[in-house]
C-alpha cells in the first residue's frame, strides 16, 4: 500500500471517531456536565458539517461555505468551554466580547477578504492561535493552582489535550509544512496524513472526556 492509498483509508478514520464521540455523548447524556454538553454540541456541529460538505462535494458543488460557518461556530463553542473554567466575572466578560468580535471578524472576512467560496484561512489561523493560547494558559493555571487531585480524571483536561494537540499541529503543519519540504504531491499527502493522525488523537481525547465524571 503506497502513501496515497494509506491516505485515502486514513481519511475516513476521523469521521468514524466523530460518530463514536457523538454516540458516547448521547449514551451518557443524562450524566454529562456542562463542559461535556458543550463538547457534545461542537461534535454534533462537526458531524453535521462533515455530512453536508461531503454531500456538496459528491454533487460537485462548492463546500467552502460550510467551513466558513463551521470555523466560527467551532471557535465560539470551544471559547465557551474555556470561559466556564474561570470564576472571575471580568474574564468572563472578556470572553463574551472576544466571541462577539470573532463572529464579526468571520463575517467581515467572508464579505470583504475571502469569499465564502474559497478557503477561510484568515479565520482558521486566528482561531488556531487563540485556541492554542487558551489551551496553554489552562495548563499553566492547572499547574499553578493544583486544582485537580487526579488530573487524568478531569474532563476538561482531556478536552484541553484534544484542543492543544489538534490546533497546534494543524497550525504548524499548514504554516510551515510545505516550506520545510520541497513541493510535490507526495509531500502534500504526507502533510495531510500527519494532520489526520493528530486529528485522530484529538477525537480520542474528546471521547475520553465524555466518559469522565462531571466536575
């Protein structure tokens, strides 16, 4: 099996994990805490987006509008998850305004800079940087406060691992990947294969988070 065939097979693994995560969340719905319900929300949005984009692609229609909407919704829900880990009212207010500013930025980007029919790299790049910052900040707060007796039993810990793994790897791969290796179909496939690998880790972490006891 060459790299291209392996890539085609691996491309379906994250979709299967999304389904597994959603089924896990729905199975444990009555036992989920606030953070986990927000996580299930973004997983449902992801699943619907994947299905709609696939249907559009199979019908030879442009599916980039789906990703423009998804990028905004993804950031908003994940930011709400991180906001709920703070008890400071001022910080909660900052999160609220940051979400509103990001929504405005996403709409403005689609109207004036990157059409809904082309990749929304501006929005995804800003979203990745912000979410990486939030995930690193959470880790520092956890280490400083020692708020968890057993960190591995915390749903938020696993959510954070998923966010940090996916967004940091995606940002690095798509920002520097093709600059570090000669451009070719083979190198592009290798970069996307690595992206799928980290995406798989991302959804495994989310699935574990849904199995944790509510905090």
